C-alpha cells in the first residue's frame, strides 16, 4: 500500500508547482531531525498538505540541510518548486543559498525567476521572536501568575477550594485556569487570558484558606531533573529560591495590557499557520497589523497608572518595536511574493499596496518606485506561467 500510494503521489507532485516547509530541531536525546512538508493545489483547485520526509540529519549546518532537501526532491521527482518556507535562522539562509545555486546549475529543475524568491521566512516564527523578546521584560509578573495557577492545579482539594471561591466571589465564568508550556508564548497568552478572568479570586485567596495559599510561595521553587521529575531542595539548602508571587494587582495590570496586545499576535499566528487554505494573501496585512499593535502598546504604557507598570510596558514595546524593524523594517527583507499574494486578492489589488506604502511614510518617488517594482514582478511571474496556444497567451 505504501509503495502504491507513494507512486501516485510522486506522479502528482511531478506535474504540479510545489511549496515546501522545512522544520529542524534537536530532541532531548541530542538527535537532529528534519521534516519536509509539501503544499500544493491540484487541478481541481483543492489545497493539499503532505509530509514527504521525516529523517535524522547529521547537523543543522546550511550545506547539510540543503543536501538533504535536494536528496528528497530527487526521491520524489519534484522539479517545480515555488517557495521554501524556513525558520529565520542563519543556517537556513545558507541552506537556501546553497540549494538555489545547485538547482540553477541543474537542468532537472524548473525554478521561477532563477529561484530569486524561493527563500520564504516563516511569519509564525518571526512573530514568535518578536513576542518572545517582549515577554522577557514580563518575566516576574508571568512567573507570579504561573505559580498561582500551579497552586490551584497542584491538588484536587486546592482546585475544589478555588471553585468555591469563584462561586463566593460571583465570577460569571464557567472555565478554569490553565497551565502554560513555558517555551511557547501562545500558551503563555492562553494562561494569562484565563488567569485574568479570576483576578478577584486570586486576590481573595490571599486573605483566606488559612494562609496556605500565601505560604505556598514561601516554599522553594521546583527543579526538574534529567528524567523530568520534580526535585524540591531540602530545607538545609541555603541557596534555595522561593517561588515568585503571589501576584499583586500590578502584575495583573501589566498582564492585562499585554494580553490585549498578544491577542492580535495570537490570531495572526493561527492565521498564517493554517494548512488547509492559502495564507499568503493576508500575510502582508498581518505584518502591518503587528506594527500598529506594538504602537498601541506604547499608548497603553503612557496611560498606565503605576510608574513601574509604565516602565515595564515601555521597555516591552521598545523591545518588540526593535525586533519588528529588524525583520520587517521598510519591507526590504520581506519576500515580495507575499505582496504579490495581496495584489492577486480581488479585494485589494495593486492600489492597496500603493496605499500601504504611503501610510508607512515613504516618499512619493519611493512609493512610485516600489509600486512599479511589484508590478514588474507580477508581469514577470505571469510570463513564467504563460502558455502559448494558437498564437494567444493563456494562463
């Protein structure tokens, strides 16, 4: 069955233009892996996603990644590659440069415009980098709220008491608090969003429950051993570090402002990560939306009541703004295929791109030059796809 299915898919991929997504990581056993996913639209205009390779890779160096991609393309007989989406890492940039050069030297590949626009940086990954840079300044408040949630979820008795406090405080919410995965900012967002609904409950618990809630924060912070087990330092350990918390009103105030901003980034991450429908036509607008929301964070910081809160939010906004400009400033590093996706959207077309350039404060000559550049690229792409039939030009 595997052989039959692979043969059918191979015949399909050989006929179509394919986009690829690459992800590499290192497991806890210190083994390097790489997965290669193909996205394509069939003759019935239905979008497909297929994992075509999942393999151990010797290392994450650019040439090594490039060779494995080339080997996989040869195995599947893929000749028409449009874009390859990778994380924003220097090794991936080297891999794309190596691969494009190798494919241009071979007659077996049909690249678009010499592979100039093949390297596509993952928008979801860049969004993670921008948000993660801002979250660093929020570490104390996040840790305090996270520990409060840990207290609630650490035993059935504590969870039951939490529910009774919710009823006593008349909080109109049927949900519960949830723990995050600390390496994933979107999970941190979900944890903070849920905890904010119960701010009144956490503050009430500080004066209740026989001091057990407050005493919980006098205990040493847990440590995780190599086997993933929780290790609590013995009382005799003078270097023990108590848990951060309990969270105060200032912590919740900072979290509330950041959650309002994070909500937009969370929605953008979900939108660009979709795999059952195209996303390229919304990505350029998402990039602009990121900038607008970082700017709104600056406004929220100025309106904050506490001086410390204003300081933290200003630093967070500055960090995120610097990251945005690093990756998207003036759109020089943005793959223009993303802008072409917006042009092909009948709701926006080329005029919307010109409007956006004007809104970004570019000079009149610069706006005209960039608009002409996008228009020329659109015509160049058209010429790449066109078929000559009876002297006429048809897509």
